[in-house]
């Protein structure tokens, strides 16, 4: 029976798949090892569960909270605030970046202010935010927007300005207007940057939302963390923190999947053109 021969390209793809599998196994193994060590050290008294809790206590606390019903209400409140802040930041920041790209003078005037605003600690504006929009959901969403939107403007603007100059020159030579160049060359070229910014803003939106809930909230996961700290319930604090990690990871996974689908679609289009 003849042994099937593989081409160098097939061997390369097989090697890539093996490396990805090994990395995934290491990631899962490291997580399991850390959780196991945490539980072991808590059980034998190396770690004081009053200060660090333990995986088993976190699971028990999560079940108790889930059975109570109110926990998922708090999850829903924080998730809604985060998604709204994220959406406003991505949409508003992208529009501002496009307007700045359309005007060279406006871009040059705005750049130093964008740098300063990006470096400004947004938490310092917390009291002013409460005065501006009141103590409620608006203040929390505004905090998330303020943390994300400047990063969005700067990053998307860089992506717009990084468009291949030869493509722009070609369109100009064909009589294309500024908006036509934006539609045909600049926006498609900047789409990967937009998707990368979305992944960054997922984390920033969660940071801004929790910061806002620290300042003023009557519900949400940030509220539960503050409450748990005040009454020294570290199990509650750690359970909410783990929940936040899971939610942030899920939201990041959705944006990463969108980026992957776009890349595969773009790759498919290019392969069809070559054929």
C-alpha cells in the first residue's frame, strides 16, 4: 500500500495547526493549574480565605446569587451600560475621526488636544459628570464613553491616514472627489484598524462602566463589588470579579470573531480575483 505523500504547503499548514493546538492546551492547562493551586493553598491554610476567597467558595456564592434571582438583574444593568457606552464610543469616535480626516487644518489643530484629553485621568471628572448629567445610568455611560472615545478617534484617524497614497493618487487622477476617495479607498483600508480598536474598546468600556458604578450606582456589578467590600464579603467581591472577566471575555470573543470573519471574507474575495 502506497504511503500518501504531503506537499511542503500541507506540512506547513499541519505544523501551524499543531502549534495552535499546543498553545490552546498550554492556555487551558495554565488556567487549571492556577485554579488548582489557589484551591489547594486555600484548603491547607497557606492563603487566608477571608482575604482571597477560593474557587469552591466562589462557585458556591455564584450558585446562591443565581438562585436569588437579583444577581442576573445586576449583570443585565452593567452589560447594558457597557454595550451602550461601547457603541456610542465606536460610532461617535469614528465619525469624529472621519471629519478630522476630511479637513487637514482641523486635524492639525485637534491633534494636541486629543493627546492631552487621552492622558487626562477621567476619574477626576467624576464629580463633574454627576453635576452635568445627574447620578444615574447617564453618568455611568458617559464615563465609559469618555474613556473610550478619544482612543477611538486617535486610532481610527491613524488608520484613515495610513491609506496607501498611490490608491488616493490614482482616484484623484480619475477625478474622484474627497468623499468618493473616502468611500472607495480610505474606509475599506481602515476597516481592519476599526476592528482592532473595537477589541481594545471592549476592555476600556468595561473599565469605564465599573468606574462609573463605583462613583454612583444603585445596581450593577460595580455596585455589588462596592457593597461586598464595605461589608467584608470577599466571596461576593471575587465572584463578581470572575463574572466580569467572563463577560468581558465573551464580548471580546464576539469582536474577535467579527474580525476573523472579515479577514476570511476578504481573503476569499482576493482568491476569487486571482482566479
